[in-house]
C-alpha cells in the first residue's frame, strides 16, 4: 500500500478516522477551528486508491535535554480503521516515520503509548513517570507568610512562558513551548483558572493553572522557580480550605511534597507516562554535547553494540569517544565482526534512549540485564552521562 502525506482536501478523511479511533466528538465550532489549523504535511497515511486506511502524525517539536534544545518528532494520532487492522499498516507507517524524522534532523522521537509493549517492539522506551497526589484539605501544607504576592490572572502567555522556560530547562524531556502551543494545547487542556506568584521585585517566579469543581481543587500545572514561590503557591491553594475537601496534583518524580508536609500520609501514585526513541544515534549524541567530567583522568573510549532492527543506520558496532575538547561522539567501529562479540557494552535502542535521556542509570541497567557487558565499562558510562531528572508537563 502506498504511504504519502495527506492534502488539505483530505481533512475530512483524517478527521473521520481520528473520531472513530479516539472516540472524540468536537463541537461544530471546534471542528471548524481544527480544519483551519490542519497541517496535512504532518500527517502520513496508508492509502488504497483514494481511501485512507491508516494514519499517523509527526508533530515538529523541540525538547530540553541537559539544558539544550533538540529537534523532536512527536508521534500522534496513530489510527487504523478496524477492518484494516493487522495488515501491517501501522508497522509500515512507523518505519516510514523513522526515515522521515531522520531526514528532518529530528534525532529523538516521543509519543504517548496506548500500550507500552506495542511501541517497545519498535524501539520506543519509557522515559518519564510522574507522581499523582491526592491531598485532603486537613493535610495541606501550612500557610506561610512570604514576600511578594500571588495574583489571580487571565494568563499572560509571555509572562507564564518566561517562568516555564527556566523551569523546563532544568529537566530532560520537557517541551519547548511556542505561543501557539500555549494557546492551542496548554490553555485548552489545563487553563480554567490561573494564578501567578510575583516576588518582591514584581517578577513572576511561579504559577498554577487550576480548576475548582465538586469541592476539589485540581492543580493542572504547578511551576515554581524557588522555595519561596512554592510556599506562596501552596498557601494560595490552602486559602481555599473552606471551599474544598481535597487537592489533586501531578508532579515530577523529584517533587518532595510528602516529606515537607506535617503529615505525609497523602494519596500517592506513580504513573508511567511518555515514551522516547533515539532516531539517529550518532547525531543525537553529537547534539547532547556530553563532556568528559571535569577532573576526570581520561576520556577512554567505550565500544558499544546497539541493536536496532527498525533503524538499520543505528544497528551495529560503535565507539563512544571524546575529542580533544572533551566532547563525546559516537563513531562507527569496523572492529568486532558480526553480532555483539567484541563490544564492551551491548543494548537495544530503547535502553540506550532511557540511558541518554537520564531516565535510567548504566550500572542499574547492567544489574537488571537490560545493558550487558563489562562492569568497568558501565562504570565509565555512568561517569559520562550527567544525572538529570526527566519530566513532561504536556500531552500530544
């Protein structure tokens, strides 16, 4: 079956499939808005003549990794008509998408899986979890008098984004948000109400997007740059105690709220969230610009075997080596022969993604059997990859 990009005239075909697959029912106004913003060049379909049988979307994003901004291909709207399933359409679309993203310089790809095992077969791997809190009103953080003030606001995108950018750059895997993304995605999904914390200098240093319904204060996004901002925002939430019975919040895995509470026995759940996949391994490593740690005695190379049956340009023997400036790169290695023999470390592309995005550590994955090889080489890789928490506040 031929695979091609959709045309603007095929919006209705794409929309009909998406509505069926994801059980969405947009209002006439929303449907017209979606038509106006339809970008057919981002949608690839499997066609039988003029009939669209399956589709996926590659959304061009940038994400933060170790403080840098990398081009990322966001996979979304993967869908097939039920009578066309199990014919290999999605398989062909995913393989095609890898080639398209590589050509576009999108060295990393992310997606929200309907099933983790399905996408693991194609090299995507879990890279971020979040904590889901439910806090009874009686267990909320104590109110604290802080300098500055929290103001309810309509939500100034420029002001919010300045805070968000500083916050997001601390993590691995967060999106770089454009004004359009704020308006079309963040505000549409999250902003019922908004409040901003401004410090003594009048500068925004934190915000929350939230809603109050059925005596629940649901925090859809809480972002803060320092402890004062965190305390001020939680005090603002606690001031709603007469109106609510509980507060809900999704927080990154490095959030320390339970420890900071007088009584830490709140509802907590760890939720596996998005998956990532390295599209082009050598280009990805080059863009990360990982350095030999300061004070390290050497930048001894590591020979690595990467298994990637769906992206043959990544598959095989590699040499992770540092140049004279101390920057690491991944170079093809002619040694080792066929298979994994001769490599100090071996892993699949999904495991390599989890490692280089900072979600998992080499020595732990060696212990778990996901990374195989020499203990000493895993220890060297441990020193190369900086420790950084993954996080993602968005959905697509």
